[in-house]
């Protein structure tokens, strides 16, 4: 009888420990995949925002070239879509990425305040339009860079935002002052 107990007890212990270890591994893997998905969603939203900035800048250029007959003049920075940061970023030691993602809406708000300054304080419509283009280009590039950081940090596939001849990075970069 003692031989049977000495076989059953260690076997039960091994089965319990192994089962618990497998469950922990599965939960960790599921959590990691969920966080990776959240990072991909945020990267795509940031890239979409950069595309929106580039499109608004292109429409502004068309309005300028056509003296307002085509496109639309810019008077503000495009609205940022909702971005979410999950606790999984911290669990996977991506606190610096989470920090950048959490502070980005404040950067967009500061860009909008810089544009509003030209209208509210100076009252110059052309300066306001120029500031809207420059701030949108700057914040659009920052959005692209943050999306790249997310993709690199979470080993996500790269995305090239070139549509035929329309290169989002180039459109945004051309509107920055030469000293930036």
C-alpha cells in the first residue's frame, strides 16, 4: 500500500504543478496577444490620423492654387481619434510607449492652441492658415513616428504609407519649416 501511495502522491503533485504552469503560460500568451492587438489598433489609428493630416494639407494646397475654387483651406489641426492605452503595455515593459501614446493627445491640443493663437491674438487669417498647415504637418509626422515605435516595440508588421505617387511622409515633411 505504501508503494502505491508513494507513486500516486508524486504523480498528483506533478499533474497539479504542470496544470497550473500550463494555465499560467496560456493566460500570459493570451494577455500578450491581446496587448499586441491593442498596439496594432493604436498604430493603425495613428497612421490614419497622419493620412488625415496629409489629406487636409493637400486639400489646403489645392484651395491655395485654385484661389478657393477647389479643396478647402485649413484653419485648425485635424481632430485626433480616440486612442486607448491598456495596462498590458506596462505588463510587457512598454511604459515609454504607453507614455508617448498617453501624452500625444496633449501634443495635438498644443498644436491646436498654436494655431488658435494666430487667430485669437493676432487676427491674421493667412498666418492662421499657415500655422494650421505647419502644425498639422508636425503633429502628423509625430503621429507616424509614434505608430512606428508601436510597430517596432510590439514586433508588428511594417506599413508603408505610399499610395501610388502619394507619399504621406513626404506630404507632411514638405510643410515643415526648413529649420526643423
